[in-house]
């Protein structure tokens, strides 16, 4: 079997993603109340080692992949980009070929998406995208899990996104095309997502609305989502922060959504910027379920990558 790289959601496709969401829920339920270091009973990835390369900071991705592979019976090693020879100019191709002889899978978080593609091209083990400037597919598996476990069906769902048209939104759009949910995107002019992702969602049958009217986007939405206004590697420009002010998710915006609407944020949050304290700490917020679900989602991504789903 060719390597199952998980660079974006469409590498897996709808059937596999649906299977991943089911398996994640089953495994989450089966181990409820257990200590987090205890392995799942079936140890499906016993003896497997995952290398995790970080060229950008991480709390959730790093911890969740480490715990995920441990719970599946395997182990992980963390490699910080700056302390690798990669940081001194060793090529991605050689790094991929060397690590492929030493570990069973590679997860990489980096800036340029082309680096992840290059890694996958040269690796003979599965490569997983742990976030690039372009996309964050592992996050969206956790977000979909959070939505479905709250009893909301994905097809026809109305998801509203506020603020920056960034990497996380790109993966939301990819998921929308796969699962046929609709996305209203409220951004200032000039901060829209890349049009290729909008077109991908539309081609899959999703309705995507781009607007500068935050109130219109929020009205009757099922899920309200935002993310930092300044992603890792971006400049903290005052011009951008000024433009983002009308897109803060606050109580007035939440009040326009359905009464049972959920609030999601991949974290880390900048409270007072993209979201008010009252919303992120409020009764509709599921941000810590979403963070925990990174573990359960990452387990399903790993199982898929190893051909076990
Ligand atoms: N949401 C997310 O990917 O968090 P980290 O940057 O902490 O990994
Ligand atoms: N858009 C954010 C997500 C962080 C998890 C970033 O790229 O910094």
C-alpha cells in the first residue's frame, strides 16, 4: 500500500473521515475515567514510533499526538526544528529519508506548506501535517468531533467564521466540501481565505458566503468559530488589528446565533481580541472539549495513516 500521508483532509476523503470520527468517539467512550497514560485495550499501534518535528510553537498538537500514540500502544519523540540539522540547512529530502529508516511516521509543523509536501514526497513512512501557513487538518478533525458529539449533524450545518481568513479556516472549508455543511465567513476586506479553498467547498456542494457583515454571518448560525487575528509567523500589524475590531465574537454576536449554538476556538485564544471573556468562558463555549478532542482525533488520524481505519 502507498503511504497514507495526511497533508490535508481530502487525502483521507469523506468515508475515511467519517470512520475516523466514529472510531474517535468509540475510543473516547471506552476509556472514560481512565488515567490518561493507560493504553487502549487493543494497543493497535504497539511498537510504533512517531517523530514530531516542530518548526513553530505548540502546546495542543504536541501533547495530543504524544498522548495519542501512547494510548494506542506506541511512543513519540519530539524534534525541535531549530536543534535539528534541518535548521542548519540539511535538506527536507534527506531528513525525510533518514527519519523513514528510524521511525514509523512523521508529524511536522512548519511554515511553508511546500515543506510538508516535500517531506511526504521523500518519506517512505506516513507524513502528517501538524499545521502549516496554509492548513491545519488535524485541528478540524477535532472540531468536527466536537460538533458531532454535541448531537449536531454535519450536512446542512451553518458554521460562521469571524476574523482572519487563515490556515484553520482553509481546513474548515475543505471539511465543508466533504461533509456538505455551509460556511458564512465574516472578515474585513483583504483578509478573506484563499479562493481555492472557497471553490473547493463550493465544488463539494457547500454554500459559502463571504461578507464583511459580522451580524449577518452570525444570524441563526449553529456554530460560531474564530481564531487568533495574528497567526504564528505573521506580523502584529496595528492596521490588521484595527480592521479586525468589528469581528470580535462577543455576547451581542452570540445572541444572533441559534440559542443552542456552540462557540469553538482552536486555541490559543487572545481574550479581548477575537473573543470576549464572557463568550469563551460562557455556557455555549466548548473550547476545552475541542482541545481534549485533539487527542481522540489524533488517534484516528494515526490509525488511518497506519492503514488501521
Ligand atoms: N490548536 C493548536 O494547534 O494548538 P497548538 O498550537 O498549541 O498546538
Ligand atoms: N491560526 C493559528 C492557529 C494556531 C493553532 C496559527 O497559525 O498561529
